[in-house]
């Protein structure tokens, strides 16, 4: 099998810059759709007369379509070439976005969201592969930093713009805002991107694709519905686990024995690539979790206004921009330095979040958000550079697909784990705190105790119960933040194992 490999010398600086701007813009828009929808869910639920369980499928099936189609980037590129795949996927994503804004029923909106995720998913790994192929290695750090802003900053600012548009106009305008900008990105790609990445005799491994898709589907359903269905006390979760386990077994055995598997396990023999997959899994675990955990904590426990919550989350985007600019400078050094500093900053921010209480200030939340955003920028650039520095350029499309698939799975896994930790430990702490509510507890007779907490009447007990619920939930959040901090620390030894090639600057 031979590959149509484009060397960096074949592109002028202007053409490279145009491609970089176009793919970054497309990734910013695609990334915005991930978390933007979470802000407008209440409006869509009322508009479409859906229950909370039904409306959640709008997010679940979009993520599922993304997870399934992400590893398809390698085969699509090998069969149809970079240019055709990118233009087709961006056009399909834009068309699906228009349909999302026009949807009149829950069923149609779910279908259009599946289309949106399926068309958009291959663009991220393929864009990453294109940039690594058309730029020389000495510029990979700078290019990855610029492109990373689109991948990481888009999901951060998406909820802010989505919330503002839904309040001013309607939830449909949240989707329609993306359409004209997507058209600009498509025109830029059409004018600048030339053909490349095509391989001769590229065969599609249906057995590998279907078994991997089934395994990923079952995993995503387990993670999304596990807490709601009480995990393995549910027949649904048990069945999904069994089917997913069999599918994963078939995929692994088939990949190891097939002549041309869907995802080639021989790439794992590359030390940096294997370590990069593990590290990006942890990176994905840490990336979106605070953005999912902080808003309900601030809203439900401390009664923060939605606008203030949006600004505090947006601080993470400011930090990410700072981090990516710092990464351009740190990229000239050993990539392990940037990754170590980044995960270290995240660990410190996790320790700070573990100190939160009911009196946490805007400044404290903003500082942790900025720190986490900065860490994201510091980690992403050296991680991408180190992971693919020793891998043959011919395999970039396929290998970046697996890379981004694990990043997405890491987010899903850890968000589910954090929510489970929050709920379960919150329940345990609630039971523990209620043991102290008794007429024999002398503390409750303290004269400065609020009159509303009078345990001698039902209204006082109800008020006391509400406060206990808040405190128990806060302890659950702190435990989830502790899990976040532990993940930051555990990954640090792996960074030391990354090998830095002598010719990284070529």
C-alpha cells in the first residue's frame, strides 16, 4: 500500500496559513456545539414538550455519533483524500446545523443532532493530521497551539454565546449563528486545501468497524444512563455491558489477526504514540469535567445567576488562550516540561477546589477556571508534538482518529465517574449528618442558632433538612474535585517515560 504523502515544501506559507485559519475556524464551530446545547436544554424541553429523560438523548446520541465516526477519519482520508472529506464533512455539518434550528419535533431534532455529530467528528483528527503533514516539525508546536484554540476554546465559549442568544431570541438561533461562519470556513478550505492523504488499495474492515462501534455505543450508553438506572441493579446496564464486552473482545482479536485491520495495533509499538494515547485519555478526563460540575454547584447550592456562571466558565477560555500562547514559547523546550507544568497546575487548581465552601467567592472560582484553562493550553501542544513526533506521516490520519477518540471517551468516562462520586458520597454524608439532629444534641440549643432551625416544630426540621442536604451535596462536590486532583497527579510519572527524538526540530 502506498500513500499520497504531501511534503511541507509543496505548500507556500500563505497557503499553509489559509488552511490553518480555515480548519481552526471549523473546529471552533464544531467544538461550540458540544456544550452549547446544555445551556438551551430547558428551552428545547419546553418547546418540544419533552421529558428530562427524553431531551437528554439530544446530547447522548450526538456524543455517540461523534465517538463512532471519529476513528473513520483514517479510512475516509485514504479512500477519498483530505480535500473531499473535509469539504463534504463541513458541508454536511453545516446542513445538519440548519436542520437542527428548523426541527419541529424531538425525534427530528435527535436525528439532526446525530447527523451533526457524525459529519463533524472526522474533521477534528483529519484537521490535526493535515496540519502535522503540511508543516515542518520545527513549526508543529506553534501550529498545534493555534489549532488547539479551536478544539479547546470552542466548547468553552459555546455555552456563553448559546445562553445569550437563547435569552435574546430563541434556542433555534443558537444553531443558526453557526451557519454563516461555517460557510466562510468551507470557502477557505475550498480555496486553499489541495488533494492529499489518499492511499492505493485502501480497504474497509467492516468487522473491525462494526465491533468497535458496538463496543463504543454500549460504553457510552452505560456511562450516560448508569447513574439514572442505578448501574448494575438495572437489567439494561447488565445487557449493555455484556454486549459491549463481547464486541470489544471481537474487535481486539480481529485487530490482532486480520491482515488489514480497521485500526492497526502495530502503531502501538511506537513508544511515544502508546504513551500519548494514555496521557490524552487522562487529558480528556480532566478537560470538560469542571465545566460540567461547577455550574450546578454554583446554581443549586449558592443560587448564582446564570449570567455570572457563564462569565466564570468563560474565564477558562481566557486561561486557555494564555496557555496556548505560553505553549508556543515552551514548545521550544523539552515537551515533557510543558506537560508536567500543565498537569501540575491542574493539580493545584484541584486542591483549591477541594477547599471550596458555601461562601466561595467569584474571584476564587475565576482563578481556578483560569488556571485550568492555562493548563489545558500548556498540555495540549507538547502532548500532540511528542505523540506524533516518531510516527510515520503515512499513518497520521488513522492514528489521530484514535487519539481524538480516546480524548472524547476520557471526557465521558470521567464525567460519569465524577457525577457518581457526587451522588453516592452526597447520600452517605447526608445520612451521616442527619445522625446529629436530635433533641439530645446540645449544639442545637445554642442561643445564636437561627430560629428557622428550631427542631421543636416541623418547619424548623424542614429548614434544617434543607441545609443538611446542601452541606451533604457540597461534600459530594469536594469528593469529586478530589478525584479530579488524583487523576492530575497519577499521570505525571507517565510523562517521564516519553522519548524525545534528537531530530524533533527537523
